[in-house]
């Protein structure tokens, strides 16, 4: 009997047995599609939906990039601009499920004016898209990407670097105030996390429904949270948890996670800035730069607070801090490039979710270090620090207007 069982095991590998149901499922679905869903006839008119993901303005032309986020194919037959029919061309006569197309509308638009564009489908359904203030879309070139990089440096790199200059002061204060600053960091991060969720959800509703809408934000958040948990566990396994360098190692790990979480948030922030610039709705004024500087400078303080007790040598510590500053601030540059040249609501929603999930994981990592001598997590000092961080981010956030 044992010999027969062994022979049977050699003839039928275990992995093949596990794949058999999948093969049967694939065959059943293929047959169902091949026979055109027998017995299931359409009840009612087709459901036609289009999402306008990007608008490109050129002299005498409005270019719409659309995605079919409905269950049925869509055929655009007429384009109406401000209650008048307009000539147009399109790359696809019929847009299938999750398909993309470009609709080029010939219209003598005027800069600064508002326009309401309606796409009329073959079944009489209408898809409306609004342009609040028309402005020519800048062409992508060296000068364009240079300007976007400069904006990213102004709103991301420089403010974070300035905030990190608080390190000498942080290292000189009493240990109780270190807990206050860590609590302040948590308040700041909590604000950024909620802000990322709200912005991601708002963007998801503007054209990301085809790929899940707001679910993309939560998918990104869950993915980033789990990924950072894995990164933290890996970093912890590489460093000794006991001995003279244990506290320094834990602080460096926390600072790295804080910088990574802030960097992911600033990536989404850069996306918003770049996309706003691309459609001409970004006011490149001193007030905007000052607002971002005040808002993001506190992020630098959040990075250095966990390493206040570090005993690293000066050169090594400086190199580490420079790396953390770039990790937190430089993604704003990449975000402006992506947002201004190839903005996609689905990608933006996912990235904002990444930022929120990363920040949530950082909060979980830092929270245990807030306990006082009595083991309390929310002591009066800690609660005051968290509220201060929330209020400061809220007030400085009021200075930013895209």
C-alpha cells in the first residue's frame, strides 16, 4: 500500500492538484464569454459613463483625456461648449470598458473665462466637464521641469531643512520636553494623515471611479502601512535592541520612518501643486511660498525630535540628517513633475493613500515612547503637545491656497 501511495504521489504533484480548480474556473469563464453570456439579456438602456481625467488647453483647442468608467461602451457623437455645438475629433469612435481616448475640441476659448463642456453620447446621455478659468497648458521642456523643480525645492526641501535646524535646541531641552516634542510630532503627523485621506478621497471623486474611486485611497493606505511595518521589522532585526546603542538605534529608526511618511505625503502635495499649475489655477505668489514654508517647516522638527538623544559622531550625524531631509522634502519635486505633465486621478488617489498609511504606521511606532514614568500614554504634557501640533498645522494650512 505504501509503495502504491508513493507511486501515485509521483504521478500527481501536489501543486498540480492545487491548480486544477483554477483551470476549471478559467475554462468555465472562457466558455461563458465565448457563448456571449447565454440566458442573460440586457434589461434597459446601456449605462454610459466617462471620466475626464485631464484637460489640455491650446490656442483654439481644448483637449480632453477621458476614461470609460462604466459597464458599457461609449460613443461620443456631439460636443457642446457653453450651450453651442463645437467641432471635434476623437482617437476612438467607441470607448470600451476601462478604455481611454482623447477628444480634441476646436473652440476659440478666451483666457480666464469659464467653460462648461458637455459630451453627448450615441444614446443621448451627457457627460459634463467644467473649466473654471481657461489658461494655456505649458509645454513640457527643460524650462518647464526646471520651474517645477524650483517650486518643489521651495515648498518641500528648504522648509524641511530649516525645520531640522532645531536639532541643537531639541538636544538641550529637558527629557520631559522631548516627550512634548514627540507628542507634537504625533499631532502634526495625525493632521497630515487626515489631510492625505481627505485630499485623496476628493481627487478620487474627480475621475478615478473606473479603478475603484475612494477604495484606491484605502488600498494605498493599507499597502503603505503593511509595507512600512515590514521595513521597520527588518530595520529592527539589523540593530541590537539592548546595550548602549539601543536607544540611539530606535531613535534613528523612528526618524527614518517619520521622514519616509512625510516624504510620501509631500509627493502627493507635489502632485496637487503640479496639476494645479498645469491647468493654470496655481497662483505662483509670495503668499503661497510663505504658506508652504511655514506649513512644512514643522515637518523638519518632527524628523529631528526622535534623534534628540542620539550619540552619533558629528560627521555621521550630519550625513544622516541630510539624507532624512532629502527623503522627506525631495519627493515634492517628483510630485510636481508628475502632476504637471501626466496627472492621473487614480494614481494621485493611490499616492495620497500611501502617504496616509505610512503616517499611520509612524504614529504607531512613536506612540509607545510617549509614556511617562507612571506608564501613562496620554499625560497632560503629551495631550498638550498633540493638540499644539494639530492646531499649528491647521493654522499654517490656512495660508496655503491653490
